[in-house]
C-alpha cells in the first residue's frame, strides 16, 4: 500500500517524497531587498521594497538586456512625502519615458524587458 500526501495547493506526492514547502521565518524572501537609500538594481533582484522615510530615493536600473524576460517589481512602502525615482540605464527608457516617479505609499512599478 502506498500513501499519498498533499499540500494546500493540491499537490500530491508519495510519502517518501513529500511536496516541497518553503517557509520564510525571518527576513525577506530571496530576490527581495529593502531599499533605504539610493541604489542600483542588482541582477539577483526580483522585488525592491522602497522606504523613503529618510528622504527621496533614486533607483538606477541595469541595462534592459540584463533582465531580458525577467520581471522586476518596485514598490514604495513608506507613507512619507518623499518619492522614489526609477531611472533607466543610459539613454534607455521605461515605456518611452525618461524616468518613473513613485509618489504615494503602495505605488508600484513592474518592469519586464523584452
């Protein structure tokens, strides 16, 4: 007799190979960074949570080809009057604009380079 286990996503497996479950007890998930000052995006970034409480923040993006097909999410999490400005690399644009400014708490930008 073989027994099956399942998880909340209805993924079944044999008992000797239970479904993989990831739990983050402390800190942020991989690929997520908390931004407190001006920074440049990194290849490992997937989500940037921007806290502009101490002052305005500028985020410089890497060349679009560096992130080809990979999403990058940027969210302003602070409620202060300070903005987060996202600048593309060199002469590149973000949907034909020279920069994107996140002004209000929970404003966000999702970028995926073609």
